[in-house]
C-alpha cells in the first residue's frame, strides 16, 4: 500500500521524482560499498588470485594471450581496467573488486539512466529498486572478479546504444 502511495505522489508531482531517483541511487551505492568493504576486500578464492597475477603481469607490461592463465572462460578484462588503480598503488584485492563492482552495477545504471533521460522516472526508480529487491548474494557475486561480469556489462552497453540509436534516447 505504501508503494502505491509513493507512486501516486510521484505522479501528482507532490514528490519530486528526481529526488527519489537520487536517494535510491545513493542507497544503492552505499549497499555496493558495504558489500565491497565487508566481503570482497577481505576474502578471495583461486580465480581472484589468478586475476591478481594477470594484473601484476599487466602492470609490468606483460600482456599474455587468452587462456594463458588456465582459464578458458575469462577474458581478463577486469585486470586491464584495474591498471590505473594499480598504478595509483591500490592493492590488487581492492582494485579488482572495485572494477568488478562497477561493472556489475553498470547494466542497472544504464537502464536507469536511459529511463531518466526519457523522463520515465517510475521506470528509472524500478531499475534502482530492482537491485534492492535482489538478495545480498547477488551483490556479492557481482562484486567478485569473475569472467562473466564484464560480459554482462559489455552486453548492456551494446543494448543501450542499440536502443539509443533506435529510440533516440
């Protein structure tokens, strides 16, 4: 019942839709930061150690061919994007987790942005709320450096530009 009241207030302009989207976005960034700081910066597994090794090689200018590290499924995009952070002396565990967290957040941010630009504030709000409805395990798995996170992010960028050209977003 409260959600319907909020939606009615947004429609009648009693509640500024931009402020609702900003508040939801701040809350989502807070949740993502808590996930990163409480879990992803502290724990690792074998796949992350391989990505740290690849990032260290890239930092020294050694760019290996695909599947060199024994992972046929991982294109090693996260270590490549984490290089600026690594050059700024961020630890590998933090730099790679930050990049994975951003890439995992990108599809929802692009969807929200596309709706926001078209002034579809309720749809934008639902794009933000959708991440809040998902369990915390989703936040964790999309913040851990893995091979599938960049593919979802790149696919969302492609879809965004496809819709941008077609629907003039």
